[in-house]
C-alpha cells in the first residue's frame, strides 16, 4: 500500500482518498483542507464527499475543529504538524486571516454524501 503524505500532495486538481478504518483518513482530509484554506481557497470552493450522512456530519465538525486548532497554534506551532508546515511555508498573518475567515464562515462548507 502506498502511504499518502498530506504535506507533499499537490493541491490542484482532485484527490480521492480510500482506506480502511483507522488508517488516518480524517487526519489526511483535515490536513489537506487546512492547506487549501491557507492557500486562499474559500470554504465554499472546497468539496469533501463521504459515504454516509453521519460521516459527513462528523467530518464537518472535525475539519472545523482542526482549522480552529491550527489557527490557535500558529503563534507557537509546537507539536501541531500542520501549523508548523504553514508557518514555515507562508505569510503567517495572511494564513491566520484565511483560517479565521474559514472558521467563521464554515457554515458554507461543502461536506456531503
């Protein structure tokens, strides 16, 4: 099985992630979502699709939580790998503004079945 590195994958185009339970799909999806937001994609331009309504509802909560956690961690990234990655690769103030807007406007996010 090929291991997916959510920090190295290209952000343009489409990405299909298929894996068994407990393999890190949610972590990978939330990481990719955070990278997309940091790059300037608004939440209403990102589509996440899963198999059940319950999974979509849970994933929406987890993505929003991850965005908020990364936003809080950007000043002192510490153990948060996404916050460290973003702090090393971009304008931290701009990234914080984008993450803040994403968290505030997350009701527009497209996470569905």
